[in-house]
């Protein structure tokens, strides 16, 4: 079962019919990473209000788009940091993965994703875009 489906996160996002531009607030997790760092400017160009969740907000310093977004400190493995980050958010991009690996990689990723899904559901987030971590077909 998909995490989003388990929490009823299936509502359609709000679009302006004249321009098909998203009018809501979008949370991006993993904005310090390769994909997140390239997604944020595209969301801004599309007219989104963007909030970034970062374990270390200082790592966003120097990004050309930094002054155009709201940055909130938080960690998906620390569930108590998520409600404030998700308050007022319509859609979220979940791009967080423990790419460092380790023997408990899968368990940590699952724990973080579940905490995020629960907090997003409680906050009324309408849509989550989830980018899965890379798997090892030899051990999957």
C-alpha cells in the first residue's frame, strides 16, 4: 500500500484555470540535494510559494533562490519538527533519503517517510510527491 493512499492524500491541487499555475504553498524536503536544488527554482518560476525543510538551513546559503523561499529547520526522523513545517502547505515534495547507507538504511527511510506522511495528513496536505531511494536489486 502506498503511504499517501493510506492517509487519503488524493485530493486535486488548486490551480488557476486561466494559467494552470499552482496557487498553494509547496514544501520541498531535500532542497540541499541535487534534485531538490533544481526543483525549487522551477516551482518558483511556476508561481508557487515555496518553503524548504532542512536539517541544516545554513547549507542553503548561496543558492540563487534562497531569498525567495521560506526555510524551516527540521528533520524527518524527528517527528516533532514536522508539524510547523507542514502548517499551511498544500503539496509537498519528499526528496529525503539516507543515501549514506548502513545496515539500517531501509528502516530509517521507512521511519522518516511514515513520520512525514502522518504529519502531512494531520496538517491537511493535499498531495505528496515522493521520490524513492535507490535500491540494490541484489538485496531487494
